C-alpha cells in the first residue's frame, strides 16, 4: 500500500492580510476586534483581504483578550411563527457583519423553558440578549437581568423603560384597520386576538377599539381570544359560523389567524370578501398566496431584526441611552382581495344593530 503524502498548508498570518490590504497589522487587528471604530472604506478593504487570503482569526485568543464570547442570545416565543423567522434573518445579517454568532432560545410559548437560558446568560456565555417574547426571562429566584449583560427587546416591548424597545406602530395600524372597515360600510365587527395581557395584543386591541369608538361602533364587536396561531383563526371561524347575526368585517391581530379563519369559513360556503371582509396583521409570505390574497398590515420584519441587533452591538461596545434608542417603526397597509364593501343585503338598520 502506498502511503499518501500530504502537503503542508502554509498558515495565513495577520501580517499576510495586512500586506494584501496595504495596511498595518494594527489596523487589521482593529478591524477584526472593533469594526465600529474604523472607517467603512478601511473595513471593506481589510475584510476583502481576509476573504482572499483565507485568513481565520484565532477566536479563542481574541475572546480572552476582549473578554467577549462573540455570541448573542435571541429569545423567541415560537420559532414556527414566520414573523420571528423573518426578524431572526435581520438579526443574523447584522450580527454576521460584526463577527457575532447567534444562540437561539425557542421557548415554544412555555415559561418553564426559560430556566436553562437564564443559566446560560448568568454564566456569561453570551455578550448580549435580544428578546422577542415581551419579558425578561427568569426562574423562581433569579432574573436574566441579574447578569448585567446588554438587552434589547424586539417586536414586543418590555415595559418599564429598563431596556431599549424596537417595535412597530401596533396601535396606530390597528386603529387604521377599524377606520378602513368602517369606510367600506361595515358596522358589525369581529376581532381575532392574541394572548390577552401581552404587549402586542393590548396595543392592537386598543387601537382597533379606538378606531371603532371614533366611528360610533364601539359596541358592535365580537372578540375571539387565543395565541397568534392558525388554530385561533379556525376556532374563531367555527364560532362565527354558529352565529345568527354574523360580523361582516373581521380584523385578525395576526396573519396566521386570518388565514385560518378564511380557510374554515370558505369550507362552509362563506365567500370572502362577498360575505365577510378580513384584514390580517404582519405581512408574512403566506399572505401573498391566499385566495384571494390577504389584506394586511406589513411589518418591516427584517428591519426590526437588523435595528435590534445594531442597537445591541452599540450597547456591547459601551454606548448607553436606552430611552433614546426606543424605536417604533411604521407599517404598510396592503389593500388586497379579502376586503370589500359591506354586502347590500346587510346594510341599513339591521347592520347597525349591536351584537
């Protein structure tokens, strides 16, 4: 048997990168360790040299020098929700540029899962935390906040002004949903909620209620409660089908619920929007493929993730000012096929009758 000979590959050093980029080794080190402290042009040149040379930084040595793990924990309520998946993409795109990795905590809407991630943060295995669950995780005795690492909330705000919140204009958009349905002539409404008591649900229901109240329709709404899931829309539709006097305008606080509602009533012969109009919230990709396509408020999901990650990186670098970093992004109303004027047979005095 012939012995295979292996050619020894030359180790690429930081000096090789510096020579290729035409800068000093100190500049290369600064780009790799503190990218926010160099000019964008310099960063681009050095990172191109890193790519071309195949240089791999010694992350262990670097982490010992900087006392950083170069990892960020992202806490999500339920990863199967396409909203959180899109936000996570924005987070990853931003963190990757700064050399950070991601550890994802999927709580699956179960608070008992928080304990393991509280331990992870308290043992300082991450440099910061991005929260999408609307609260700071804790166990029976300790809070994740006790670790003193930077934290940023995304999607759902953490109340109290203790950490920056990157959210959208939930209340304003939900108010617009009510006004839009009223303008179409609807006077009987259904609201498919999220879990009661959460920040997002509270804001969206308040906005919808305010919009109906300003139009004189505050008593004309039926509310169906449940988590932000397809099954909540299905349950709402089943309740709707049992009603004698049904709402003609439905606002679902998430697209999944709206899609579940539309599919279920459609199977029972109810036409959308001829018999009932439906508005969703989120602008997930699935909403582009419903029949008819779903009228919805599109969230800037990728931008939420990118902005949350960028804010966290600033905090990791030592910048302060959480109140100044609170950001509420606008949404876009996509007027599509699931909304229309109230059916003629339902107009008049009977349509104004309170449920």
